[in-house]
C-alpha cells in the first residue's frame, strides 16, 4: 500500500468517525434524549431491560460491559424515576429480577418515535430520490463495518 492511499484511508476513517458522531449527537438532541435529564448510559440500560426482561443486574452488567456497581447505580436512578422495578426471582430468592415499568416503556417508545420521525424527515430533506440506492448501500457498508472483529495487527477474526 502506498503512502498516499494510506493517508486517504485515514482521512476517510476520520471523516466517517466525525460524521457518525455528529449524526448520533443530532439524533439524541432531536429525539429528546437529552431533554429527559437521564444520562444516555442509563437510557441504554433501560432499553436493554426492555429487550431482555426480566433480567438480573449481573446479566445487565455483562451485556453492557460495565461493573456491577455501575449497573447498581443506574438501576437505583431508574427505579427512583419509576422507570424500572425489581422483584424477587421466584426460582432463587437471593436474586432480583428487573423489569421496565409502563412509564419506562412509554419513555422509550416516545424517544424511538421522535428519533424515527426526525431521521425520516432529515433523509427526505437531504437525500435526493436518485440517491436512495446509494443510501441503502451506505447503510449496508456501515453495518458491515460495525460487525467487523479485528485482531491486533488489523486481521479479521
């Protein structure tokens, strides 16, 4: 690989990272994520609870790649806001199962609907009808990039 190509790929990598970061930030703003006053990390935990409920704090910590203490803090805040509830695990009374409340589900539904509405409108405004195929191809490429597992040295696992 020649040096100019390497620099071009680095530039593409930086541009992609910047564009994805800007889009994520804009989606958060437009969907009302920031206006909830709940940190994004806690909303991610709430979304995972909804996807996997009932679940345990240990399972949440593992799936979110954080410590049990971090999950305990998130759950305490979510519980304080009446977005989740805990109950004893019927098969093991030493464990608690976590579920989203109706209010927690409603919050996530509202955020998802706002996000989809804004993004649909933004796509309609920015992407010309003839560019829709290119958008679909770009989405496929982004999904493939997100799924790549690399070893040290850049080899694909």
